[in-house]
């Protein structure tokens, strides 16, 4: 089973049985429509509880594709994250 981790408001949530692409599309559609939308996710450890995250153009949200055996493909240089240097 696939799992996607979500960080919203500094707190972790999870979502199962979805593809990363379908979630990205849903979030992108909500943001570009300009109409806030609710995203149902799982909250809690052990026993999941439904949580609803409000998605709007100003929402800060991170999604992580959790893969138990590591990524299926190597990322190209353009796809990797490079942190800003403070030097």
C-alpha cells in the first residue's frame, strides 16, 4: 500500500491509497481555482482519525512520497532540492 506523508502547520498527517500525482493535482486545482477546499487526511498514530486540512492559495503544505525501499528511480540534478546557503 502506498502512503503519502503531509506536513501542514508544522504537524504530520498521512494519506493512503492515493497516488502522489492525484494528490498534487487535487491541491493544484484547489489553489488555482481560488476557492478554498478541504483535504481529508489521517491524523494520529496507531489509530487514525480523520482530519481536514484547508487548502487555499496561501496554504503552506509539503507532501512526501513514502517508499519503504527507497525511491524507484534516481533523481536528476534538476529534481533535487538545494538549500539556500547562509554563507
